[in-house]
C-alpha cells in the first residue's frame, strides 16, 4: 500500500512541540510571527541507488521555514538579559535538536511497509538565516531548516 509521504511528514512533525504550538502551512507562505511552513523539494533521480534485489535507496527532502518577529535593538550587555533575536534563534534551533533526537531514537515518519527509513537528519547544524522582510510590521526574520530522510523502497523487491 502506498503512503502519501507529505501527509506522513505532517503527521510526524505535529508531534514536535515547536511545531504543534504554532500555525503550520504546507507549500503556502503566511508570514506571521512563529508561523511555520513545510516546503517540498524535488529529489533528483540520480540519488536513487538500486540494489540487486530490486530495492532502491532513496532520499526525501523538505524545508521548514520559520518566521519570527525581529528586533532592531542592540544586544543588552547585562548578564541575564537575552535579546529577542537570540531567544528566537534558540527556539528555531530546538527543532533541529528535536530532529536529531528522533533520529537517535529511530522514531521516524510512517512511510508505509514498503519503505524502510535508515536515517533522518538536518542538512545543517544551525538554522539558516534567509533574511528579513521589513515591509511587514513588525519586521519578520525567516529561518530555514532542510531535513533529509534516507530510506529503502522495497516495493519492487524480487525476493524476500
């Protein structure tokens, strides 16, 4: 039975506290503070590695965009005071940490019985700062996190 990988990703991601507590969009940008968006990515066929038994090693990648209000205030130089921008980046980083933890626990999205997920990871150690939209009030920073899932498709295995 074929499983819709996009739905599987959504079902999986809403178990993450940083995503569950914020609005989540799929291939649609609604730029408000704390909104998250899943952006699908095409996987090049050349990354597929066929095996002699008919199984194929594949990749599924997607990006999460995270929008955060951003402050133009200088960093407070007093101990115990955190800049809004630093706190927001730390919160975005928590999503990367959660993905890493799920990989260690082998807790993966359900791609169905024909897919064996080998690993899931972010392509960077920190969120990528994509820029600021200062046409909005308040201005919004956009951070991105690309997540890659490597799996084996066994739907066309010749023998088991």
